[in-house]
């Protein structure tokens, strides 16, 4: 059996004001192409399907179009769970229609999937947080323990009132109970979840920049030793870098987001995970690199002309550009920079040696002219640097507006 694991699509995501939807369309096509070329039997999507609770019409359309293509007209089961960016009710709502295409949508933890049968597969067993699928193409089933993301309210609703210090115990008891009941050695046993999980006593893994944080203190930290021994592979979502926090014998894998979604991810290669599985055998898996999307680049220059030359040499990138200079960036320089590239997300002017200058505090004379007050304020914020003529003109324009 071959399984494709992906996560953190964040459909509808913007980088500042820049839409990533055109890139997302391309990378979704790439994931479908990989699934078909690899002839995978099952697709797992581990949460953060959308970037917001109320995604755009275009993002929703892309989501369902991609799932339908991945399902291969109902021949291939696609299991997608909710993440911390998703509305569980929105994920669950279309399931009665989606299952006709072989798509299984799970928005809530402890969800029970109503059994159904299509030409390519059928759901044999279902329980709270568990389903078992029989594929027509393989002589053995796949068992999936699933735990969609649960916020504070849902954790109390589904896992009890005592959250702090209890999450690991409750999840371990729940997962172990399901594994003991259903996950024998006659099938492939998988766990899928959208959690902040790590090895116990390991260095903390950074949550993505701009990501809604899951881990607050240690109450929300889930440790990988909670995973039952019967589980052959754990498919995780939430962290955007590819990482196996388990072992080669029992992998616990963040498959990564399909695109770099913040400049803290600049330079990362994104992947999907292809799992080769059979009952009672150690999983074999490989990561397949994704190549779609514009690369995110962080660059620093001290000359405008050098920055412009580099921007023109890298037209397909999205850029965070820092420009260091002895004085503040002029309007004509800013205009030249933006005209040379259509993917500048952030332009950060930085005055050299600003951090090393000693700021001298003095008593504020509120009776002086407002323009002089502005100059004094500007100097305290910019290492005693005088505002240039353009900044003064802009301030006068505001005063006269």
C-alpha cells in the first residue's frame, strides 16, 4: 500500500497583501500529479486546509477541485482533518456530498465517520476517532486513528475538563484504547493529527512565523511517547518544515506546508511524504520535493543600484529587502526599487550605525512650534538623525490636510 501524506495547505493564504492563490493552484496540481505518478492508494491531509475560518470562494473552489482530482473519481480515499486555522463545522458540512467522491472530511476530534461503500473501497469499521478502510486494490485494510485539532472549548467538550497536565494522558489513553481494539498486525495502522508534538525533553521546535500558535506554555505540548506501539506511521500537521520527530522504525512526520508562507521559511524545500506500508512491517517512506511557487528571499544591500540589479536578476521571487544607508531612503529610490520588481513584500530602510548611537533624552518643551516638536521626536526615534527634506515636506502636507 502506498500513502501520500501532506498538510498545511493554508488555501487562501496571503503574504502581507500579496495573494498566493496562483501559486497554490500550481502546487495543488503538482500534488495531484505526484499522487497519480506514484499510484498512491490513500491520501492523508493533516489539517490547516484553509488559512482562515471563512476562506474566499476561490480558496474553497480550489480545495474541492483538488480533493476530487486526488480521489480519482472515488477510487482513492482522501482523508482530510481540520487544523487550528479551520472551522470544524465548515469542514464537516459538505461531507455527505464529498463521500460520494471518496472524500472523508473530519472537522472535530472524536468524530464518527458513517460507514459507506464505493467502487474502489469501503469503510469497514468506524468508532470515535477511528476508521478502517478496505481497499479493492489491497488484500489488507488500513486503520486510521484520527484527531483533528481541538481548541480550548473542544478539548473540554471531547476530552474532559482538566486540560492542563491532562492532555497527554487523555490522548494516550484514547489512542491506546483504539489501537488495542482495532490495530492488530493484519492491517496497516496509521495515526493522523494536527498537534504540536515533540519528543520528550527534546529542543522545542519553532512554530511558523505568523502561524496561530498551538503551544502556550507546556499544557498544549503533546509528546511522541503517547503514540501506541501498534502505530506504524504518524502523519502530523502544523509545523511547516519537514521533520521526523520519531524514529526510522516508528516515524512521526511533519510533512511540511506546500509553499513557504513566511520569510522565516525562506530557503526551505517543501515536500510531500510517500509511505510504503504493509502489515506488521517497518514502514518505508520517502519525501518528494515540491517545486511550484515563487521562492521567498531575504536580502540586504547598502547601495540602491546593487539592490535594483539583483531584483532584476531574480524576477520570480518574493522579497523582503533591507536597504542600509547613511540617510533615509528617498522617494525616487523607493520608486525605482518598486518599479524593478513586482514581488517586493517588505522594503525595510535601515540607517547605518543607528543602534550604536547614544540617545540623549531631554525635557520636552510643548510650547515650541509643532514642526520643531516633530524634528525632536524624529531624532529621538532615529539615533539623533535629522529628518530629510522629503520627510519634512510630507509632515507639512499632513499638517495642511
